[in-house]
């Protein structure tokens, strides 16, 4: 009499085997996809690094051209064009840094996918173990094919667990590498665009940031205030207490400005103990109150204050014009303090 395969235990076991095989193949395919994504991210890192190097080489070539032009008495227009080219290279390098940070984040995503694959492999291994236990209960000494089947299932379960462990190890390595990459990129970005002592924007990069904020203010309500800031009595601090004390004053000033201004307001070290800040969408009176708070806080912390000149954006203003007016207001404020 022919057996009904739907009721045949071995047929049902075979069907469950097929389901387990399909699940394992799905995990393997996902693992390969994640490996390909990780390889692509690595290749993108190499390409971005090459772009960084190209931008740095272009900066150096432009700087050499500046020096030669200056020695030869080149026209101001040529020098300005060279300076703008160098500024553009700096922005390109900044964009590349941002892209590389995105690649580092993608590694974290890949690591999470590896962990998910490891979980799926463990789940498959558990199912295979359950199947092995069921087969073991049915195993008879005379049934050699069933014994072979049991050995095969047990072997597959062990292999899945080993691959799951390898996935988790690789995911941990990916996370560690991503963290190292982010730290390195932050250090490179800081070195390229921020003042080493205070953490404020360097003058060249800060100029680009201020121009960007002016353009954004014109697209909004047109309100933009430039503040020109100078530390009072800085020479006396350096002469009496030493340059380390002077450095502390500058660091405290920038920290105080950052805490009293908005996070997106550019703070630029313009030179020595002079700083330029830009604030959009605010009234002059509000900016005056903010810098009065900064002056009081700085006096409390280090015993010296600041003088500030403020200028509002006018319809045909350039950054140079509004900064010059703020500088004039600063000189007036310093005279009032000395009077």
C-alpha cells in the first residue's frame, strides 16, 4: 500500500529541512550584500583620501603662486583670484571631510546588519538543533541513513553558530574602526579650519562662513549683525601674568561667546585678541545685551573685559564693508572705555 507523503514523518522532516536551507541561504545572501557595501565604503574612503591630497597639493601650488606674484609685484586682482582659488580648495576639502564622515557612519549601519545576520544564523542553528534532537529520539541502531541525517544537521548547526560568532566579531571590528575614523576626521577638520588655541574659525574659513550667513540673511528677513570684539588690556595681561595667562583669557572668551550666542553663529579669530561674530535674524538691541552678558562673565572669570563694535547689514553691503563699520564702532567703544 502506497504511503501518503503528507502524513509521512520523513517527508515532513524534509520539508522542514528545506525551510531551514532557505533561511540559511537568505542569511548568506544578506551577508554577501553587507560585505559588498563595506567594500564599497572602503573604496570610497580611499577615493576621498585621494581628493583630500589633491586639494592639499592645489593649496600648496596656489600658495607658491601667491609668493611668486608678490615678489614680482603682481596686480591686486591676480592676488585676489589666487586667494579665492585657495579658499575654494579649502571648502572642497571640507566637503570631502563631510563625505568621509558619512562613510564612517555607513560602517556603523553595516555593523548593525552584520549583528542582525548573526541573530538570524543563531535562530537557524537553534531550529537545526531542535531538528537534531527530534531525529535523535527517532534514531534506531539499524537505520544508518537517519544517523547520517542527524550528523549532517548537527554539523550545519555548529557551522551556523561559528559563522554567527564571526559576524559579531566583524561587527565589533567595524564599530571600532568607525569610531577611530570619526576621531581622525574630527582632528583633521579641527586642524584645517579651526584656530588651534581657541577653537574659533580661522580667519579664511570664518570669512567664508560669514559670507554664507549674510547670503542666508538676505534670503530671509535681511537682518544681520556683525560684532567686532577686542579684549581690553590684553598687553598688560601678557606683560604682567605671562602669555599662558593671555592664552587662557582668549580661550575663556571664546568659550563664553559660544555659551551666550547661538550654536550656529560663526565666531572667527580675526587676529591676535580680535574676534568677529555674525548673527542673523536678530535686532541690534538683543545683540548688545548678549555682549554685555559676555563682558560681565569674562570679567568674573579672568578679571578683564571686552570692547565691542556692532554694525547692521545694509542693502548693498559686502562682508568687508560691514566688518569695516563694526571696526569703526569698536574704536569708538574703546575710546569711551578709556575716557
